[in-house]
C-alpha cells in the first residue's frame, strides 16, 4: 500500500508592521468566511471530508494571499 502525502499547510498572514495590530481581527474574519463558505458548499454538494478540507485550505490560502499582496506595498519600508 502506498501513501499519498499531501500539502495540508495553511498560509500565514504576513502583514507589515503598520498592520500587525489588525492581524487577529483579520484572522477571525477570514476564519468566519471560510467556515461559512465551506459549510454552505458541504450542505449543497455533500462534500467528502477530503473535499471539505481541501476547500477550506484553498479558500484560506487564497484569502491570505490576496490580503498579504494587497497590504505589502503599504509598508513604510516599501515607500
């Protein structure tokens, strides 16, 4: 039997110092969005556990990437 290794890592928010105080709030909001979207998808599509987890990861990593890239140019170091 062969095992399949999967990348099950969730991306981290990497906010500039100017936005660090917002990281907790952003993380909570992102968790709520991911939870609502995956729950709705699960209700409508009857996802398997694997599909549910993959959707969570995809949504989280996508949101994290968008937030990180949007605020990166706003740091004092980049100005």
